[in-house]
C-alpha cells in the first residue's frame, strides 16, 4: 500500500480482482510489488503510474477517491481485464465507502453537517430495505434480516480465510475477498462489520509493506472485532443487534453556544492513507470537544495540517494556534464523541485561552488517575490528564520509553507514533534529560497489566504557562532545565506478572503467520500447565484448544490433506483473543487501582467464550 495513490473504494478493488483470470490472480502479488516501485505523478484529480516506457495506468479520483472501476484505466493490450488495473487498486489505500443513500431529507441534512469529520467514523443506522428488521413472534422481537445474516457469514468466512493465511500469506486476492465481503455487509446495512473488515485489510497491507506505523496488536484487535461481530450478529436481538449493526455516520446534533479552551493538537497518520491533525478543546465543565482536519495524504500532510486554518465557522485560527487559544462557537453541532461539525449555520470566533494550571482546564487534572482509567476501560474517553515526576528511561523491545512517578504509581510513557517524520521519538529522548521534573501531561491509555500510556502533550519543562504538542512541536536542549543530561536507558525490570503472554503471543503468532505457525509450534503442554498452576485454568484450556484446532487436518483415503476447517480454527482463535482482551483490561484496572467489574480470578469459562 502506498499513500502516493488515491484511496480506492473496497467494491472497486474487489470487482477488478474478481475479473482476473486464475492465471493472473496467481501473479497479482508480484504485480502489486512491481507497480509500487514505479513512479506515480499526480495531476489534479488524476494519478498516472508509468508501468513501462509505453504503458501508463491512470487513476481518476474526483474528490480525492476512486469510486468506480472505470476510473482506473490502463494502456496495455490486455486492458480492461489486465493485471495492472487490479494491482493499482490493491496497492492504493482503502477508501471509506459512502453508506447507502437515505431517503430521509433530515438524515441527509445531518450527513452534510459532517463535512469536518475524520474518515472511518460511524453513527446513523444503516438504511434501505436490507436494514429493516424482521418482526417475529408475539413480542415483536427485532432480529437480523436474512440478507444481514448472509452478509455476516460472508464477512466471517473471508476474515477466517485471512486468519488462516496470516498477514504474511494474505495476498491481494484474499484481501479483495474481504473487501468484497465488506461491501456486501455495507449494502446489507451492517456498517460496523464493513468498517472492521476494511480495518483488517489495511492492517494486513501495512504489515506486508513494513509500514512503520504497523502494530501487530492493532491488527489482532481488528480481526477479533470483525470475527466477533460476524459471529454474534445472526443470534442477536434488540439493543445488542443495534450495537452490532453499527452506524454509518456521526449524527451531529445542535448544541447551542459553546465557549471552548484549547488543550493540545496531535497529528493523525493512519495505515489507511489518511493524515492530518486533531485539536482537543474543553468547555468550562471539562467536557472535551475535537476539531479535525483529516484527508487522504501522507506524513507531509500530517505535519502541515497543524498550520492550516480550522474548518469551523469563519475563524482564521490554525490548529496549532487553537491548541493554545480559545473559541466561541454559536449554532454548534456536535457528534456523540465530541467532534464539532462544520455546517453552514456554525459561527466561530477567536477567544482567549487558558493555561493548564488555570481554570477551567485545571479541573481536568484534579480527577484521580484511577477514576480516569476506570472511565476509559468502560468505553469512555481514553485521554488521561496526569501530573507526573520523570524518573528515567527504560529500554524495551519496541524502543526506549520514559519512566515516571504518578502519585506513587510507576508509569511508563511511550511514543504515540513511531514514524520518523514526526517528532515524537526525538522529543521523548530529550524529555529523558529532564529527570526529576514534575510536569503535567496528556496521554492516551494503553490497556496493559503495567501502567502505561502514550505521551501526547506535556507542560514545558521550564515554563509552566507553556505546553508542548509532542507530535508537532520540537523540543530543544535550551528548553530543558540547566545542566540536564539524559540518563542511560535501563533494561526493563522483571515483574511478577500474570503469565498471560503465554496465550497472547500465540494469538499474535496466528495473526502474523497463520495456522501453519501454530500447527508446527510443537508441544505447549508446559505453557498450559503453568497457566493452570497460576490460576488461569481457562487460559490453559484455550491454549490447548487453539493448538488442537491449528493441527486438526484430516486426510482422505489416499492420504491427501483435506481442506482445512477455517471456521473451527477461527472460533478457537476468537475465544482466545476475547479472553486475552478481557483479562488484560482487568489487569490494567488492577495496575492503576481502578474499579472494575471483573478480575482475573473470576475468569469466564472456555465454554462460555466459545459460545460468544
């Protein structure tokens, strides 16, 4: 996947790959690799790729997105059924496909209010005949339609095939199959399943292209989400069904007049080919609001968007300026997640800002850390407003991270993004030299057993009235306290942790290498015994079930291997992934001292997990 190409709608990629002959499908991955290495030239809404001296592939993207197969043209002799068109679509980022048109004028007006939203967002329920519920029985219980159940099965089969092959083996053909399933789900009124399937494809592409922003845990989470939704939806009713169907757009509701104070800005750089900036603000009651500018692009757009004017009202404030100033908004429209709309009726003017130590922003740091973590683990805002003392650095497999003391709690602060074009990593190294400094920070929670967060913004080390957006601003040595010297990074200390990693690493290995990795991993009875000995009997059972499912290959009368049962393996993997996530969240709550509804000692049984 290359951000130099415009995003392509999932249905377009699926259509072009499906039109290839079996012989060309076998050559598609090699074709993608060759095409990515060729130069691409952008001319307005058109991107031209020189396949050779005489042949070009042209992608026409009005509005920045390729929405039809006829918008990708090739000059070779085999066109339109050539390999080049399918390779170009497979190499491009996946576009956020528009939801089916709604006949309701009110809903259309709401959609127009969302011009300032980021891609991949959710909200109004799916529309059209496919989205209408079945009404069965005297109680009029709402259930999924036959079309939705069929679409969910299609998504589940396609995602299971990707899991079977792993990211290493899931080439363009399997990716196109999952994109086709995503398109089918969207048409059936299942935007959540569709979005989750697209997230898996973008994660697989990031893994195969060695994207610096790729994280194996994120891909595992996306796979668990799409398989979980597809597994549960056919049997869901009522509110559960509504949640599993998901929503196609953020519904913007009127919110009157707002007086907002800038908090910080962060760059956005996704594996899906989108980039930009998001600025966080708060009102006098501490409620958070965001203003975003995210569009197709790469690292240059992520760093440059901070100096663009915010897209709300007539204000000329840039994102960088708004993060330190204020905003007075009238006729505001706001999504459930706090994203401000940019409709024609919204008016906004610049206002004075507030320091982090002054009211009303000071109250954000007055909330105890445990309370903030509990809120995040229950599905609320995942930003943490903490006051910490920097104590050093620690060396981990993914790089160095800061050590800090947060009200007596040891805390690890990692970079929010590893892309070298962003200053996160350099800023963290400089902050290590401010050892002993007591600073206010804004971080994003990482649900791990040891308290951990991604560092987003920090109080200036020598000027309490100033702040540093670590993804946009660059610290200098002159910004540090006099005589500050970065201490050497220490090796990560060993801790008495619940050995959940014994199961987690197998879950992640399957995502990366597929079934064959677990099938050839040998005996794991020792790991299962250790898990059971330390009170994680369900984890031991799930580990045994996962390896048994991976090794379960039957043969016919002639000794030939029969097709693998991908559904059985996917269910065993999903049970292990759901369990791991649940226990990790309980351990995270325990590590922060936050209240939680479940603990590792009250783990669900493997039978319960297998039933979904």
